[in-house]
C-alpha cells in the first residue's frame, strides 16, 4: 500500500512513452525499408500490414487519405520503402509506423516481369482448363520435387503415409530458390517423366518473398509442367501466394500438406465406403431373395400350378357359352327382322293402287296425272283408263 501513491497507471506509462517518441524528430519523419507481410486492405480504406526483414518486424498502418494516393496495390512479399512517423498506440501499448507514403523497392521490375510472362503464357494456352490432366484416383507412387530438408517433405510424407500407408513417396531433391533453381526444377520434371517414376508429381516449397519464389515463375518451368505427361500438383508458398507454376499445373494446392491430401486418398475412408456399399448390396440381395421366395410360395399354392389344364378348360367352357349366346342372339334378331319385313310388305300391299283395282275400281289419268274430280276434265279431253289387266284410251264427250 505504501507504493500506491507513487505508482503510475498503464495508460500513463503508454502516454509517457508516446510523448517521448513524439519528441524525437528523427522518428517523426523516417524512411524504412522492408518486406510486407500480413497485409490487409480494410473495407474502410485503411491498410494494415507488417514490415519485416530477416531479423525483425514492426506493425504499420496507412490511413485511407494516404492509401488513396498509391499507384500500386501492396501485397505480401513485396519489398517497399515507407515514409511515416513512429508512434505508440496507447490502448494496446504497441508502437507502429503511421505510413504517409510508400514506394516499391527492387520489386517493381520483377512484378512487371511476372505479369508480362503470365499474360504471354495465358495467350499461348498454357493455363487452359481443357489441357489439365486428371489426378489419378489411387496412385501408388507420389513423386515430390522439393528440397530434401525442411518441413515441406516431412509434411508431405506424414500426410501421405497417414492417409495410405501403402503409398510410396519418391523424392527428387531440387533447389527451390536461387540462381539456377528454375533449370534444375525443369530438368527434374523431365527426368521423372522420361523414366516414368511416379503416378503424380507434387511440386512444393514453403512460403517466401517474390524473389524467393521466382524460380516457379520462370518460363522454362512453366513449359516443363505443361509438357509433363504425369499430372502435377503445385504447392508453392502459402495460400495467398500465386506463382505461374500454379496456373500451369493440373491442380493447385494452398500448402504442401494440402497437396498430399489431394494426391493421396484416405484409404481408411475408402475402405469404409466399400464396406457401406457391400452392406447395402448384401441387404439388397437378401431383400430380393425374400421377395422371390414369397412369390415362389404364392405360385406353389396357386391352382394354376396344381392343375395347369383346369384354367384352360374353364376358359374353353366360357368361350362355348359366349359362342352359343351369340348364335342365339343372331337367330332371334333374324326372326325379329323377318317378322318386321313381312309386316311392312303387307302394309305396302294394302296401300298399293293395284290392290284397289282387283276390287273392280279403275284409275283415270290425264297426261299421266291421276284425275280426282270431274272439274279437271273438259269435253274432248283424251284420258287413259287403268284397269286390273291393262289400260285403254277414252275421250270425254
């Protein structure tokens, strides 16, 4: 308790340090060079990143007002020179550079070269999806082109053998950075193809700056990948790093471990799927057998199987009945039609004029027209008199 009156708060300490730094004119306007990492272009327009070299790092922030004036977009691995002032962020107790200006340092030409080669190879069709080769489903040998030391090959071996203990890893050590690395990588790809040493190739290395990854941006490597008959998975750098090798390769993996997962199927998962399919097939067959058994039992109890001719005889009897019924219907119909015909003939005969003549009557016609009244006749008219056995002409007097 006796020190309580002389102790200062954390806020006071951070404020004191901030004021000390603010009084240093050298730190208020300072040029710092380094490599960008953990870059984040915030939706507010502010840019947050870390500036690092081989031995140390410092946090940086560039507010929207200054970020809008940049003529390029910063990215991880880019080497830059920043102008700004060092200050303390009191809340977190960290010091950082508040960047006012930034320019590329030694990377501009390299990045331009990268873009030019990328555009050239894309026009030549080296990135075409139609040219991509499928990754084998169950490769026996995984070829790896990478450094023989480091975490990359260890990660690939660990992941591959865990997923399938029977898979064989064939490493062809190649330099993954520095002068002459591109030529040796290209030769390694050609050598693996010429001797048919793998079912699929993994081209891998860890993360790094653009300069470190540059062998994988060389045209000689791009053409070797494109001409490879063995499918190639590219796993160069970190997830945010993209090289030309990634665009030409048949498949890109964000990390070497992910490349091993893509190349080697999980044998235990496959066995489980096979067991599931076997069980489904077994259950389906058992169900089918049970259905066929029920059908067989039903058939055996059917009268068709017990007396196969009984159903035929029954149908013959039914057919005879149908024929007899049909003949009776036809006969009845004929008799009905015959009676109706006789009746109609009798009616017609009764109405016939000739029938009247048999009773002593005659028919008088003038110009072929029957005379019904004496008013239709005049003196001197010639008429025809129709009798039962013929006709005679007469004249009205």
